[in-house]
């Protein structure tokens, strides 16, 4: 396209400002996506450098800190998996005289409560709290708040009912609390049923990238690791000061993360503290789970974005990372908008896409290979875990990202409608099947 043609185009655009507006929006979206790309490249390079320069040493290798610990296990209709995690609780190597396990039977209508009671009868460090169906089913935050009222431990750890942790995970998770500045810890999550089908394998890849690289990089760079609400824990004193979990937030774990950091406290990620989870195994369950996550994170963005910007307890790099973390579930929506605008500009023969800025297009395609754990993080995570054969699945992250675009767009619309109507979004529980026996 010649200079005369471009000049003629912009002369017409002055009369019709719509192309100029679209181009401006397109460039802004390009910069936002570029920022996320740079962030995840930094994460990848940071972990790769750390891996080359020093061998990972688990914080509990020389553990001499044994505070009293309460483990909370919220469970609603979990008869297929509750026995597995309670058996694991009996196998933990942490001193049982300093351990309390509380199962919160959250209004279950199956045998969850009965199974938990059988363990409570055999082991005096295990207890069960029963909520009737009218009280239960209000969400994980509600169940945890009930459990907190009965907790006696100095340190509170949380595990979902489908989890299967290492036998020495308690030692690994409590050791960072030797530092009085640390008030929350988070361990690594892996997938127990990875081999079940293609979807569970893809979710396992997300977990590898998100924890092995994303969380570890935040820890190494002094940024803000995220508390996942399970396979982690906190000081009981601090959570009481913060008045427990907010039951109106679908992502109560992310909400707690930012309340902790905005209050000037610290969260530490412990990569060697591993626990398996059961990944959803069909697209229907994936929809409901990710929809809850997306709405919850968007709620946190609306609540914490301005306080994060104004916060004096965070450094500049922490604020930048926090802002990007808060808005990560808006990224698929912004990508969709960018694609639509890009298509319109191509249809209008915009010189923006035929000229120098055509190089921005690969950034949009890059954003399509993953959502929570982008391409390079997943690739490095698999390399570090010695799972290079799983690279064959990487192309399938693209259709999964397309599915996430639909989920996140629907989540944003639903959240806005409910906020306008003043309605509370209900909690949709993930169904667990206990298909993997260990």
C-alpha cells in the first residue's frame, strides 16, 4: 500500500472516525496482551535460571518446627473420595498429638458424614462437624468458616475432599511459618487422574505450568504467589483478625490472598509440598468449575484493583503483577474483542494491519495457546518434570482456550447482570468420582 493510499485512507477516516477508534482499541489490546506475554516469559526464564544455578532444597529438609496444626476438609456429597483422604490423614508423619483433622460435612445427602464418622470413632484426632441441608451448600467459604470456629491449631491447613497429599506434607507446609512475616503458605497441586482422558491430561499441563513455573517464579521474584484455597494454609490468628473467609466471593482463596498482601503480610509458595487432585473429566464439569473460577476472580478484580494500586505495602513490581493476576480472566474476553476488531480492520483494508504493526498479530495467536498457564510455562514445567512426551498435547490447548473464551465472556455478562439486579451468584459444586485408587 503506497503513501498516497494511506494518506487517502486517513483523510477519509477523519470524516468517519470509526476506523481510527477501532485501530486505537486494537493497539491498546495489543499492548495489554504483549504485557502478559512479557510477564510469562520472565516467569519462564526466572525458573529456568533458578534451576540451572541452584538445586531446589525443600524447606522441611531440616524441619525442627512443630506447631499445633488443624486440617480442615470441607465435604459436600463426597462419599466417593472422603475415605481416601481420611485414610491419608491417618498416614501423615506429623505428630498426631499436635494434629487435629476436622471434616465439615456440609449438608451432604449421601454417605459422606457416615464415612467420616467411622474414621472419627477410630482416631481421636479426627472430628466431624455436621451441617443440615438447609445450612450447607452455601459454598466452600461458608463451610471453612464453620470449621474455623472449632479449630484449635496455631496453623490451619485446608484440603479439598478429593485431594491426596504426600505423607510429610504437613511438615513441608508449616516450616515457612518459622518466619513471623509468613502468614499463608501454598503447596503444589498435581492431577491424580491425568491418564483418564484428553481433558484431564490438558488440565494436568495447566497445573504443571501454573504451579511448577508460575507460582515458583512469583516466589523467586518476590511477587505475589496465589493461595489456591487447598493444599495450603495460614496462621489462625491472622484469619481471625480478617474475620474469616468472605462467603459472597466465589474465589474466596484469591480474595484472601489479596486481603493478606494488602494488610502487609506475606505468602510463601512451597514447590516440594505436593498434593494430588481429581481433575474434572468432561466439558460440562469443566464449564461449571471454570465459570465459578472466572466469576470469582472477576469479583476479586472489582474489589481489590483500586486498593492494590493505592496500597503502600506493595512494591511497584508487586503491584504490576497483582494487577495482571487480578485481571487474568478478563484476558480471554479481551482476546475475543481483539480478534473481532482485527477482522473488521482487515475487512476495511486498514493500513494498520497491512503496514508496520502487522507484527503484532503473532502476539494474539500466542495468547491462544493457554489461559492460566501459557505455552512457555507449560513447556518448561514439562521439561523440569521430565515429561517431554506430553508436548504432543500442546496444540490441543488452542481449542481449550477457545472454550475458555466462551466461559469467561459468559462469566463477565452473568456477573454484571447479577450485580445490576443485586442478586447473589450461587455456588456450583464440582462433582468428584474417585476414579483413581491409590
